[in-house]
C-alpha cells in the first residue's frame, strides 16, 4: 500500500510542487491549506490530490485535521511542514501580533503536526518529517525578526526531534530554501528584491521544483541514514 504524505500549505507554490513530486514518487498525497479554496480546488482538478482545510497554528485543529486524514486516507507516514507566512517589517514597526502570528504558524505549526503524526510513525517504525526552514533563518534578514526567529527555531526543532525519532526509524530533516519564485517572494518590494537577487551567486530566483526535489530525496528509502540535517537550496546565497 502506498505511503501517505501530508504537505502543509500544499495548495500553492513550494507546497504544491512538493505534492506533485511526492505523487510522482508513488506516495498517496494529501495537502493541507488554510484559506485559498480556489488554489485547493485547482490542485484537486489538476492532480486529484485532496486538500484538508485547517490552521496548522491551531493545536486542536491540527490534531483533529490529522485524525480526519488518518480516518479517511490512512496512517500518516510523511509530514512536510511547509506552511508559512511572512509579516515583514523592522522591529520598531512590528506589532506583537505580527511577531506572534509568524511564530504561531511557522514554528508552532511544526510542533502541532509532529504531535499529531509522530506517535503513529514511531509505533509503525517508519516515518519522515521534513521541515521547511529558510536561508533567512540561517543568515537573518533585515525586516524579519519574526520570520528569521521562527525559521531558525525550525532548524533547532529538527535536530532535537531527529534524536528522538532515530531509533524508531523516523528521520527528521530540514530544507532551507533561498529566494524562490513564489507569491511570497513576489510580495517583496521590487527594488529590495533586485538587490537580493544581485547577491545570489547563481544569479536567479530558485524554482519550487528545485525545493521539491530535495524533499523527494529526504522522503525516499535512500535517505534512511540522513537525519537531523539541513539541506540548503539557495543558489549559493548563504554557504552555511
Ligand atoms: N540592510 C540594511 N539596511 C536596509 C536593508 C538591509 N538589508 N534593507 C533596507 N534597509 C534600509 C534602507 O536602505 C532604508 O534606509 P534609509 O531610510 O536610510 O534609506 C531603510 O532600511 C528603510 O528601508 P525600506 O524603505 O525598505 O523600509 P520599509 O519600512 O518601507 O520596509 C521592509 C522595510 C518591510 C523590511 C522592506 O525592506 C522589505 O520588505 N524587505 C524585504 C524583506 C525580505 O527579504 N523578506 C523576505 C520575504 S520572502 C521569504 O521570507 C521567503 C524566504 O524564506 C527566503
């Protein structure tokens, strides 16, 4: 029977590319999303991949959402924690709400989904958790104390949970994307983005499929000895 993979924030951008890539690799893929019904419907129409709507930053909603997925689709073998938001602004202009929302969704979402899926993976002796961090969690970024802190937290979360999962056949890894041509990056003001691209040695934005390929490897049997690692896919922007 095909393994079940849940991709949070799976209806658009990097998440959608991950959904499609894992489907090609033979997983039964389920997307989670928070708000964009049109994108979720499009994903279903194009690929047949179903979406479950819940806020990964909401602990109870995440537990209930994963329970529903397990009842309707099957035990969750793979979780890709991809859902994330930005609320950019310099600290002196950033509200507590902007801080808290980014921490709640980007970092809290990883905890909530792992709480829901890790026990079953542990019992069955096989699992893959892939957390999508960011170059900005590794290097920091002007105007992103919230996002950089949350993404940096994801890297610590990954290394800690990897140690807990190892003896149960559950690997936990992170991918740190650089600037990828998604809606999130398109929202960065043009002159700011131009300066950022100028500092990327490869000389361009990345593509969502280039992140998906890393996820596909980490989800494969071949990656059974890889755990607690961070794969940086950033065009050489930050060599960590
Ligand atoms: N380093 C130093 N100074 C900087 C700077 C930087 N990187 N960026 C801007 N500044 C300076 C500017 O030069 C300017 O200084 P002066 O007033 O002396 O000219 C001052 O900061 C204000 O700059 P802005 O006009 O841009 O200020 P703003 O308040 O309108 O906007 C901001 C601030 C919202 C942070 C805006 O600069 C911005 O959106 N920056 C992009 C942040 C970013 O890269 N976000 C990534 C989103 S994508 C993502 O996060 C995905 C991923 O994982 C990679």
